[in-house]
C-alpha cells in the first residue's frame, strides 16, 4: 500500500486549529514565536486581534499547524511515499521531505505572505461544473482571455480563475448564464493569486530566496506548477508558483498513476480530502510507463492529451457509444466486472459492462442505481446479460431502469426477452429513419449464432410479443428494419465460456457472413464486428485491428486489477500465471451438455476435480452406482461434507431463490449434487478463502499470462499497481505505436518487391 500526505493551503484556516498539537511540540512553537514576533498558539486558538483571516497571518499559521501535524504522524511511525501541498501547502510538503528545516520554512512563508498581502485590486472566483476547455472558450468569446486566467485546477469541474477585481465581477453574470455552470463564487482575497498580476511579488520573493540553500528531497514532492516530482532548482519552482496556476487535479492523478492508493490530509480542515475524492471519481490516473531497462519514465496523459490512439477502430462505434476508444471491457460474472471498474473505465472514455452473471436481481438493481447516480447521462456504461432462467426478470429490470446498452453472452439463439428489449427502444424519425435506443452487443463464436443477431428479430417472437400486448403494432412493424444486435463481438480463446476458436479463422468467417447477408436484410446500418479473447498485449491487439476488427474487448486482464470485484488471493494467483497456466473444465451452468470453460490451473485442483465429476456423470446413472471409495473421495476431498447433505443444500437454495427444482431422475439428482461443487468453487474464489484455495474456480484465458510477461520488470508486475483504465490506455497507446511500425515495415517490403 502506497500513501501520500497532502498539505492544505490558504482557506483551510479556522479558529481553534492545532489545539491538540501545540502542547506536543513546545520547541517548534517557541521557534515560531521568536521568528514571527507574536504567539502562534494564541493566534490559532483565540485570534484575539481578528488577524487569522489576513494573508500575512494566515500563511504562517497554516504552515505551523500543518508541520506540527506532520511531526505527530512521523512520531507515530507514519511515513508517506509522496507529499504534495496545495499552493502554500507546498512549503509544508518540502519541510516533510527535509528540503529545509522548520525555521527556514517559516521564514519563507512569512515573507511570501507579506508580499502577497500587498497585492491590491485583484480578484478570484471559483467556477463549479465547467471544465477547462469550456471556461477558456467562454473567456475567448467574451474577450476576457487576456484579463482573466485560470489560477487553480482543483478538480476537472472545479476551477479557480484570477484577474483584476472588476473583470472577475463582470464575468459573474456571463458564467451564471451558462447551463452547465453550477456556481460562480467570488473569493474573499485582495490579490489575483497565481497569475501574472503577482509578478512583482514573485520578483521580490526571488531576491529574498537568494540567502537560503536547500537540500535534495528525501521524499518525492510533487510541484504545483508541473504536477511532477520536484527537480533540483527549488528556488525557481517556488518563484514560479506565485504566478503560475496550481495543477492540483493532475498532481493527484500523477500520484494515482504512481500507485498511490491512500491519500491523507495533514493539517487544518478537510478541503483537500474533498477535492481528492472528486478527482478520483472524475479522472483517470496519469499513466506512467516504466522503461523496462529502468533508464527513464514516460508520462502518458490519458485524459488531457488526444493521441493517435483515439483513431484506432471504427469511428461510428465511438460516436454511437460516446467513447474515446474502440476498446470495451466485458462483463465478467459475479460482479468481478465491478461497479468501480465500470466507473473507472467510463470516466476515461471507454465502454464497460457490469458483470451480472450469477448475481441476485437485487444486487443487479443496486448496481444499476449506483451507476446511474455516479455516471448520469454523460458517461457510457452497460450491463451484461447471460442466458439464464432469470433472463426475463433481468430484461424487465433493464427496461424499468432505462438501461440503454446490454452485452449478451452464452446465447445459442434469440429469445423472446431479448427481442422485447430490442423492440422497446425502436422509434421512427420524421425522415423515415428507424433507430433503436436500446443497443445490444452480442458475444458470439459460431456463424449460426452470429446470423441470428445479424438479421432482424425473428418474426415468430415478434408476433408472440404483439399478441401478449407488450409491444405496439408500430414496434412490430419497425422490427423488420433493424438487426437484432448493433454490434457483434467474436469470442476467440477467452476465459470462461469458450468454443476454443482461433481468432484468425472465426473473425474472417463472421465478417464474410456479414457480407453474404446484405442481400437478405432491409436495414441500411453497418453491423460492426469486434474481437475479444486472447487480447492482453500490443501484439495481440495489433493483430485484431489488422484483421479488420472494429473494436476490441478485454476480459481476463481486467480481473487482476485494483478495481476488479474478486478477492486479493485470486489476484495474487493470477498475477504470477503464464500463457500455459490455463486449462478447460466443464461449465457448471451447462454441466449436462458438456460445455467447457477456460480456467486457471496453476496452483489449484479445480480443473482436474471438475473433469473427474463430469466423467463420473457420463459413466453412471446415479450416486448409488458409485463405489464406496469414490464416494469417500468426493465427500472428504471435493465436497467436505456428505453427498446427502449437499443435496439438501441444493433444494434449500432453489427454494430460497424461488426457482423451480425437482429431480425427475436419479441422474438429474446426481448432476445437481455435482453442480453444487461448481457454485461452491466460484464462491470460495470470490471470498478468497485461503483454506480452500485448491478448489478455486477462476475463469481466465491465456491473455493474462501474456499480459504478465509484457509488464514484467515494470511497476505493473504488481497487481496492486494495475488500474483498469490505466492499463487500457497503455495497451491502446502501445498498440498504436506498434501498428505504425508494422505498417511501415510492410510498405517497405512491398516497395522492395515492386
């Protein structure tokens, strides 16, 4: 676990701050009194002359209280990996890093406060709800871009501007007329801090700094002006800070990208805690890729820098789903594709699906409510739909909550519930164009299944829905002008349910099928085809796009990330696997049919035991036919309880979940007992029960093994450093670079032939 200490700036002061600190550090309090010429304790606790809100007094007071708070943490053994401070708070951060001692820092802060307090006729305002580009555009359109500048990038949607007081006041009515502007708050300051209007103060401070010398930081300090680690020239950086904006949003994102998981505000107030919470929910980390030779670091700004990466894939896909990247994360079952994972991806410009498979409807509904509240209409997201007995109830839940994007998987043929979802979103525009607001991405691996999604919804199912009165005659009529799915995602060598297809054969086959069906369809839309399964490196992603994939989908690599909703024990196992460490076992939900799932085999016995159970099911017609030695093996090694006890649990489960169950034969009874083991093995893995690690069922494909080898020797080797949106951006950027290299190489080869 990596942590950072954050030190607050001006505005966090309050009467009574530091009450529990002054008595702990009498030496520092005495030094402060001597330097300042007044009692710092009396100022902070009592403020008898009402000076605490004046810049000249505020800045030394906050510095002293913050430093004492840090000394208390240090005394208790709490040492951070990074430190940063907001504006004035940067001095407390530099003290913590031992760049200067307590007395030197206080002298610097005292002079800084004095110089800044002399600024006159300046103003500042906090703008809530608008982002940087929107603010800059409004200033340009109103001729204010040279009078008002951004002073603080506090969060993506909380930005402070500086300028002459009259211009700041004039701009209030302009911004308040903007729809998305939640508030324009005038700040109680005398100067236009962090702008060129503070140039005189910066020049004077530069002269004052010449008498001091500074040490190299012993802890990484992030500078306000650059949102990067402090370089050697401390004096220049401190002078620049007075006239340049505070890059707080990127400061936090940088530390997130460096693997910081815990942020602690050290000093008075909780302002930075609130800002950090918003930044973490609204932004992705600044992606840091360690050079494998360790020679340097490259910073990749995944939010603020538009790269060629955005050009990969089909443009209509990105437009329709309102995303930056033609990259999707699949809905891994049991909530492994968690709410947190979906939010992180959505806010970074990716489409992501929550994994509903195996979850009760109440939990699925809670996830929908959460995602709608956090992401609203602005960010894309979808829900997974696995073919199951709860399909109809799940579809109704999606319709009730207006879920607009669904990823369907494990379907052999179109169902009535799926057609209902599709048709409920149909509408006809004035120009006669038929559109469907309810979008479906179908994961398939067989041409006969793909064909059903490429064609219009089956007419017999449409007629049934019309007869039942759940769709209108207009919707039934319009159904012939749309395909059942908007997009197909070909599943190749994937984790979980898989047909073990090769991407190099199945993707071209499905693309050819799409061309063949053009004559049969009445709708004009182009059905996009993406590729998933086996994608975990730039090489595999490059191959997918070179094959013609309109988008790519990842799964296995995402369950070994910080946001994934599985146990840490599972993540530790996954982080060490290689490409050869997966195997195939029967699928618990399709046990009787012999369908296969791909699972982790390294470090667990599950694949071998699961295959043994299926072998017994095929050979025998009942539990009673098993010999005593086999029964003992199952009870003592596999199930850890009696077979009759297992069967009673099966019946209780079905009653509790209001599912119809009655074994019509001894063979079906045997199947239900064996399938209990599959449910138990999944639950043990999700819970991370170390006592039963050998029975963990972990759906996974070899893509994760390839990913592990790709990032070996970098900080991403540790799964606790893997943030799902960060590795997605990294993968797409590396793919772009590799694709360009491959294309150049092919061109050269062709030119040499000519």
